[in-house]
C-alpha cells in the first residue's frame, strides 16, 4: 500500500475503532456485546492451544527433568568429593599419628643404645640382588650411608645395608635365610649365631651346649669389630623354643624376632656406633611376675540360693 493521505486516514480510523471496542468490552464485563465473539474465538482456538500445549509440555518436562537431573548429579558429585576428601584427611591423620609413634620408638631405641642414626623410609620391599627378604630405603651415599651398616627400628634389629646408591639403599632383612648375626643371651652372656628362616622364628646356635636357656629369655646382638656390620646391644627377639640336642657341643634355640618384617615403614641406619657396649640396656623392661602370671581365680562357692532343691 502506497503511503497516501487516504491510507493514513484509514489507519487512524482503524486504531480509533479498536480502542472503542476495547473500551466497550472492558466496561461491559460478562455482559459485553463482544463476549460472544470472544467465546467463539476461544472455541475455535482452544483445541489448537491444547494440541500445541500437548506437544510442548513433554519437551518442557524433559528439559526440566534434564535440568533437575543435572542438579542432582552435581550435588552427588559434590558429596562424593567431600567424602573422598574426608577419608583422605582421616587416613592422613592416622598415618601421621602412626609414623610419629614409630619415630618416637626409633629415637628412644637409638638413645638407649647410644646409636647415631639416619632415619629413612621404606619405599620398596621384595627381591633385590638375588635376595628374597630385602627392602629399599630412601637414603643412600649422599646421606652418609655405606655397606655393612646396622639397620634398626623402634623394636630392634631390622638387618644390614648391602647395596648403596646415591639416594637409596638395599637392606638385607634379618629374616632372610642368608642372614647371620652374632648374638648374646641377656643375663648369662651366652654367645651364639642367629640365622634367618623367612617367616619362621630365627634359629640361634649357642656355642655352649650346656648353656642354661629357657623360653622367654631375650637375645641381643653381640656386635662386630668397629660396629660393622652390627653394633652391639640391639634387641633381636625372645626365645620361644629350646631344641633338644643331647651330646652336641652346641645348643639350638628358636627366637621370635621383635621386628615385624612385613610391616616396616620407618627405620634407622646406624651411621656411628656407640662409644661403649650398651649390654642389655636397649631391651624394654621385663613384665612384672604378676602381669606375666595373673593369679588364678577360684570358682565361686555355691550359696544357699544356688543350691539345687533337695540338696544336702
């Protein structure tokens, strides 16, 4: 349509008529003369609107479901992360507490024996250099370690250093079948040689076949010249069995090691031996006789209330 004076007048007239109809409809309320036309339009357009709504509602519902699922998944992921972090904090706390206890025990043992040590952590366990019972520690020649140094922990003898690298070292465990160390019995000073037997107790051959020894006696290292490979006085274990060897010049005993070789974590390498033999001073105090042998509890005497009916 061309923009002429007549077209502009027609547009103004249509707008005025539209405003007039709106005014009449609003003022008429339910009795508006346009109500019929409105109802007719609703009757025609209602089914179309419902059909369109039926098509749109599933899409909208799907969108809402996806949005809600995404929100739930995000919340689940958040809870999972929080639980993981909590477990890590708890594990870290337990590990730190356990290592603090190990370090305290190690320092106490070193202090009692007068050993100068280099603390290290076990970073691997398994076969090395043909040995089946070995560990690898995170200290080496850069830390002053050399071959044939004694390795201990808070409980006692762990083994000896066999191979040294700049930052690591291999330790032959006292449980290895190829391990041998000189030993001495607490109190009697009887000398012997201990050999590893894997997961079984160590086998100690006492040089004196008539040595008086019994289960529960304790064994420490005898020590080597200049403290290599073993410093004196390190707890080895306690006797659990005395084997009968009649007529033999030596006596064999089985010794349960103090150290749990499958649970090693922190260890100490003795870099300077003690100035004097600590003898039995590194061993823990013996349990009291009462603790070792608690008194037997006599059975309670029957009372009148507990006597069976008809009993005399």
